[in-house]
C-alpha cells in the first residue's frame, strides 16, 4: 500500500481491527482474511491513521472521518445531559449490523466515536455472562442489559470498561475496543 494512496473505508476497518488484535487476534485474523488483505496492510493502515491524527494543525476529527468514510448514512441531533450533539452513522462492510458512530458538537468537535448497533438491527439477548461473547455486543447493549453498571477507565483512548453484576454472579468487567465487546475479566 503506497503512502500516497487514498485512505478509505477499508483502511479504516483495518485500523479498528489493529486495536482489537490486542485482545482477539484470531477474530482479527479471520476478519482480515475476509477483507482479503495481508497483515502488513493492516499495520500500514494503522501507521497512516496515527500519522493523520497526529499532524499539527491537521484536519479536525469530524472532517477526517468524513474524508475517510464519506458522507454519513444518517445524522441525528441528540441531547445527552447538558450536551447537544449530532450523531453521525457510517456503515462498515465488515460489521453489517453495526454502524460507526461519531458524536460531534455543532462546531465539529468530536465527543465520542465507537461502534453501535445499526438502527433496526436486532441485538443479542443478554441475560448472563455466557451471552457475552467477543464481538457480539456493544457498550450500550451491555449497559442496558445489566443495570446498574459502573464505567471504568479503559487502557487506551478507544477502549472502555464496564463493571456489572449479572444475576446470581459476582461482579464482572467487560472490556470493549471501539465500543465492541472484546472480553470479560
């Protein structure tokens, strides 16, 4: 992959996979093969993404997402507490039942970015920890299924952790990358 080649949705999916490889290398390898790309291209896509987000006075995050992913499939105005924002959703072929969601202020500042269930797509039934398999559910699905939850700090900017207590069990911690469940600890 040459450095001057356009960075598009396929490359962005590889960036998401690269971060997920820390917890689920076998799933990532399967997904990468589904996309038909070698591991070297995944590393190169991640390197290029990191360079794009670190460039001084570069494009803002929302502009970067639009340039990489194109126009969003949908934009919805939301109010979350005192924050008013737009939720922009993009489909990613690797995860047809999910959307990449960016929450951005009216000035274009990105507040959050992660994978969520696509509107109208059925999510999994989550009743016990056995239902929580890697890549099966999103942060918000676990938070809704196992209330109360306690958000915990993740190990990187694209990682989240939730502590929760399933019925009849002790406290568990779910780890997510880009909003998608990676593992229980």
